[in-house]
C-alpha cells in the first residue's frame, strides 16, 4: 500500500506484502524482535525498503567493509540488543565478510527467506519454494495477531541461555513424556509388559521403510532425533508403530496393531479432554492424528464411549479444523517456560501441510463435498502450484489443486441443482491434460507406446539415486490419481447431470465423458500389468508389491475401477453394445454382446487381483469382499444372456 510522502514503512516485509496489520513496533517495545505474524511462522522478521530512493538518500552509508544498516527506522532503539537465538533481527546487516545476501527488492518470497530452498535435500522428494509459500498462505494466511497467543509464546520466542534451558528441561521433563532413554529399554513403558519392545522397534523402522514412502507425514531423521532425545509424544510413537506393524514378521501382529491403535485412541482423547488450552496442539500430536485418520478399529472389546468419541474426534474434518484453527506448538506445552523444540519443526510443519492439503483434496472429491480449507487470493490463482514442478511433492500438490477444483466445480450447489456446465467439463479435462503432458516432471510422466501401454524405456531417469529407487512407486501413484480424477468427472456428471440436456452439445460432452472414462479404465489395466512386471525390479528384500506400499491410493483405486468395470458390464447387459459395435446380422448381435461383457469380466478380475496384492494390510479382505459382490452380480447377469 502506498505511504505518505517522506514516511518510512514500519511494517515488516511479510505483513506489508500480505496487507495485514503489523505489530512489530509494539512487540519491539516489549523486547520481542519479531511481529506476531512472523513469530507464528518462525520466520525472519525484517524490513527491506532499500528500493525507496527517498529513504536511501537520507540514510548514512559508510565505506566498503563497514556495516550498512537497512530499514532500521524508528525500531532501531528498541531492537538494538536482540535476544540471542532469535532470527528476527530488526537491522538487516551485511558485512563484506559475512556473504549474507539480502532478499531482492520486491521479491514476494522474502517472507520465507530463512527457509531452505532445498529443505528436503536428504529425502527422495522435492518441494519448490513457490509451493512452500502457497501452503503457508493456504493454512496460515488468515491468522491474525491474537493477543492470547502472543502472551503464551512470549517466553518461547525469547529463549535465554543454554544452561538455563537445560535446567528447565530437566525439571519440565521429569515424569513427562520421557518415553525412551538413550538406550532402548527392553519393554515400552507406555505399553507396559504386554508388548514386546523388539516388535515395536521393528514397527517404527518399518513405517519409514515402507508405509511412509508414498505419503510421508514426518521426516525420518527428525523423528529419530526426537526419539533418542526423549522428545517424542507417546501418541506419535503409538501411531507410527501402529502404521508400521503390518510390515513386520510377528505371529500376532494384527492383534498387536489393534492394541496400539486402541491405546492411541484412549490416550489421545484423554489428553485432549484434560488439556488446559483447547486452542493449541503439539506438532507431533497432530502428526499422530494425521497418521491414524481412517484407521479401522476393532470395537468388539472396547468401551462404547471410546468408540463414539473416536468417531467424533478422530476424523478427517477434525484434523483439518485443528490444523487451520489451532496454534501448532513445536514444544511440550504452551505453559512451559523454556521448552525444548522438536527437531526440524519448520520443515515438518510444511510437510504436514502438504499431506493434509493433498489428503483433503482427494477426500472431498470422493465424498463430493466442499472442503473446510478456505480459499484465499493465492488459492484462487489457477496455476499457483504449476509454476515449477521438481519432483514427486510438486507433482502431487499440483494434482491435488486440480482435484480441489474438480470438487468446487462439479459438486457446487449450482451443479447439484442445475447440472454441470458444459464448458466446465472441457476446462477440467484440459487441466488434467496439461498436468499430464507439461506439469508432471519428465521422469514421472506416463509415456506410452502405440498400444497405449506404459513404455519405461522412454522415461528419463532422475539424477538422484535415492529418488530413483522408488520412482516406479511414485509414477504409479501419480498415474492412478490422475485416472481417478477422470473417472470422478464421469461419476459426478452421471449423478448430477449436464446443464441443457437436450442440446446437441450436451450429447457431445456426454460422449466425451464416456470416452475419457473408458480410456482411463484401459490405461489403468495397462498400469496394473506394468506394475506387475516391475515388482521384481523393486529394490525391496521383502518383495512388497507397489500396491502393497500404497494401499490407500493404488489398492482403493484398483478396487473402485473394478467396481466401475462390473457396473459397465451390467449396463451393457441391459442396453446392448454401442451401435458402432453392433453387427448387421441379428444372429451375431447376441454373441458380440456376450464377448463384450466377458471382456469387462476379465478386466474386473485383473483389477481385483491387483488390489489383492496388498497382502500386508488386514483391511484388504474387506475391500475384496465388497467388490466380489459386484463381480458375482455381473457373472449372474452374463449367465442370463
């Protein structure tokens, strides 16, 4: 916003770019070096108005090699002695020896200047800086400077000496969340003697080796650092061990997994009901909740009150609302005077935002309901996450943005009432085509041969060896999600109809929707055959299938397309084959119809067998049971022909 002539800007770069009120001057008088907006995000709070020629002329600059103070203004007296360890120094100083570069004037990314551009360098993922800024603005763009949060976090933003912190930590952690010592105990203290510590330790490792490959929620090195430093919350340990339990070799691992899940549910509900502040939550507790979403509990032996509370609080909506509305703490408690922060908290926060945004986008698309994550000015820009796609993280986020747009377009109140607008359908297909052909990174794109089968020979290998280890898994996940979006367009159009149904253009669009859906089914069949061929090349001593490593995506999509294939065969039994596939001779029509239906029976069997390869997960049996009922119905209709 323009300033009056001659006045210096007092708001920091972050608040100035967001056009929100900045309390930097007020907090500076209280001895705090960062405004509430920057302190909430744990980013550097500074003012860079070096591009203002009027202010630059009034400032005194020294010779080369001396300190040049930029943007101090009226805040310099209050911030002349900043607290040690605080990143929000008021005077952005640069010396000839420091080699610290100031953010370029007018750069919109200056607010995240203290976040590494390669924050996931040691992981098989990459997230561009634009997308990190996008996630920050989606989840924290509407956060205002709440005074109660300022008072609660004042001490944590101004830590004292290391010796005082260590002394306070020893007092605070005595009897609180001290789950593990530096040497692993023989039994887990948080589970008593009923659980073998060797199984739980193996489950913790198995989570990061297998379960967290396609949808990571927390960083492995940060978890193990907190694990050995006794900083992990017991809920996170229970959740990680529960999700990693299916991949270990134990005679009673299913009962052990249910025991871990039941203990997590009981302690999580108890912790949330006993907390003194219902507007804050620990970062690792929120990560634990994200891990346990959609877990199927065995309530046969649990109290009904826990089951009912779990269905109320351990839900997807609860996770989203807590992420948006609650203050996420990276330490033990808001009442701790000098808490010990979790390892790599800022990176874990970004990773958690990435996971929740993608999870919510596809969850709302499947449920055909609007998301609780609000839109803002940045979220309304069509190509915000399509600027730069480096690797799996960016590609997944870009596809989640499209899935979110599908829900907002196809499942809006207007579409449900009047039908889907014709141009909207064309536009959505164009978005998916652009993602597939241009937005998705080259080494993750789906190159096909003349028959439409994936051709891995033409796919360029990534530079990183660790990234290439699980490239086939990342390709399969992205390809399946894109095809799922195409089938969801058909599902919404079939349920809500098309606007102006009697026009010729509406018939053209209906044929295109049918064409795109059949292409998606055919491509998914080819992908399943491709995955089966590459299972032997997967660098995994346990030989887990790709679908076994991503059950919530690959297994469920295969099961959903199996169901759709059965339904397509049933519709053919009722209406007959399309006119272009019918024979001129009446005697051949019945035989052609039977062959077409048998083709869908074979496709359904192939997709069912692919879903059945997720053998490490107990709920696979329930998934197969549901689609087998539809297959039996198709077989019965075929026998009547």
